[in-house]
DNA sequence: CAGGAAGTTCAGTAAATACTGAACAAAAAG
DNA sequence: CTTTTTGTTCAGTATTTACTGAACTTCCTG
C-alpha cells in the first residue's frame, strides 16, 4: 500500500482486514481522527472524513467517486458532504482542462473561512444577550449584570477577532525568523 | 405574569396557551433562543434553556425543582444538564445558609471558561495537523503545505487567544471612557 | 425514628440526524 | 443514437442522542 500514489484506489487495499500499520502511519486512522475532530465542532463525521482525506491525498484534488471509494461511503453521502463543505467555504470545486469531470480540493483560505464561521457564533451570542437586555429593560441594573457581561465579552471578541486574523495574514506573509 | 418576581412558578403561568406577548417581551421565547444558540455550539438544547433561564431569573440562583417547573422539563433532565453545565464551568452550585438545599447560578467567569473550551478545540486542531505531518514526513514539502497551514494557523491562535483574554480582563477592569 | 420533600440515577423511548442505495440526470465514449 | 460512466436527489433506514419517568437515595422535619 504505497501512500505516495494513493494506490488505495487501484489495488484492493480498501478490502484489507483493517490495516496493521501503527496508527500514526495509517492514513485511514488519520481520516477518522479528522472525522471525530469535525464532530466536536458540530459538523457531521463524514464531512470531516472527506476533509481529512483531502488534507493528505495525492493529488490534492479528488473526484467524488474517488472519495466514495477511499472513504467507503455512498456516493450520496459524498455528494451531500462536499456540498456542505463547499457551502462552508473550506473546499472548492475545480474542473481541470481536458479532464472529464470536476474535483474537490481544500481552499487556500480554508482556515480564515472557518474562523468566519466561529465569528458568526460570537455575533449570535452578542445578539441574544442584547435581546435579553431588551427584555429586562425596566429592571434594576444589578439584574442586568449577567447579560451585560455576556454582551460586552462578545462585542469585545467581535472587534478583536478580525484584528487577529489580520495579524495572522501578516505573519504568514513574512514569517519572522525561525518559522517552520 | 409578572416577570420581576418570577411568578411563573407560583401561579399556573406554565399552563398558559403559549404566551401572547410579543417575542422580545417573552421570557420563554428568550429561553428558547438561548437553547437554539447552545445547539449551534454542539451542546444540548436543554442545557441552553437552563442557562438562558439563569441569565434572566430573579433571584439569579435557582433550585433544580424550580428549573424543572419553569422549563417544563423532567427532574432527570435538569439534573443531567446542570451537571453538564457545572462540568463545563459556566454555572456553579451555591448552598445558601439556612436554606434547605442547593441552587445553581451562572459563574462570574462563565465566559472565560467558555473561551477555554474553544481554546481546547484549537489545540485539538493543531495536534491533528501535527499527526498528519508525521504521517507524511517522507513526502515532498509541497504535499505538506495544507497540513502546515493548518498547524501554523492554529498554533498562532493558540498563542494569541490567551493574550486576547488578558486584554479583555483589563478592559473589563477599567472600561475606557464611554463603555456601557 | 418515621414521613415526606427534593434530587440523582438509569433504563427505556422519542426524536433528530447521518448515511445508504435506488432511481434519475447529465455527459462522454463508442 | 445507444451505452457507459459519473454525479445528484431523495425516500427510507439505522444510529445516535436528548429527554422522560420510575425507582432509589439523601436529607430535612416533626
């Protein structure tokens, strides 16, 4: 099972009795790890598997069919998950010239897109806090403390996170000294 | 149904045919909103309801029994959810002197606790990226780009987030000028 | 110490959600 | 134009997960 050429697809490696490789050298294991990781963020495990495979696949673009084969999932599932990941903005569809159909690959700015998603959650928290304050507008201020804190924290994050992303972009552009 | 005294509990407001108040003036509606909000973060809706009620309840501490009544949930569910929220670190148990049992209320530093949780996720992402790099350690560097980016982004966040939290603590301590 | 109120545990159920597989659609090859 | 390959849609199923309710435990009160 040579990893470099993703021979998983051509030879019947997928029928192997569950790889005897140590976990840290097993691509399937890595894919499952990403699946679990995605689950902790509320996304379906299969979406994580797709993303996980695209992180290590060779070439970096893979067709739906290839994904279905490698991940041993139904075509339907792959279709749904790629649509989801595309909508979230962390993978994209590429149609190579001459090649028959389209492929998926991880977007260059996948991580800033994911951060935007997290940002939306922060905004949602602030807004709910504000609705709560509206609800208690005639109450004594001590009763409002909990909601005010909730609003202020999230408003603060809301202003800071974009700055942090900017800093990251800068950092990436010219890695200062001993960056890997 | 007077909100100030939480008369929801004493009179049978809970049996009302679904409040005729406009949504922004309806505590039940607020509680449901927080429930949905929590669901987007992967936590059970009922946990969000409990937290939502504790955000607006008077007094700020509520007994399991009260929670069960107001939220129209089983005692078992309340027990599970308060345990979860306590474990996460965003509510705490308080035993008032003389009073018969214990109550729950939102912790003062609930939001920094929640941030810690998010932080843990960032760490998990970095670690998975590193395991991926280990897997591809003998591959040409161009193949590693996706995983390197994933690791670097999260390592960056990992270093920045604590600083941001520090800044928030400072900001809260002495709100500069026209803070609410 | 008995009786009762309040809370927790846990087995079972209801509801939500991920996933499959078959039918359909679109496109390329023969 | 037919056949084959590839992808999508969608109805149905399986699995997971939240939630309930009954039994048990703990702790007050008389």
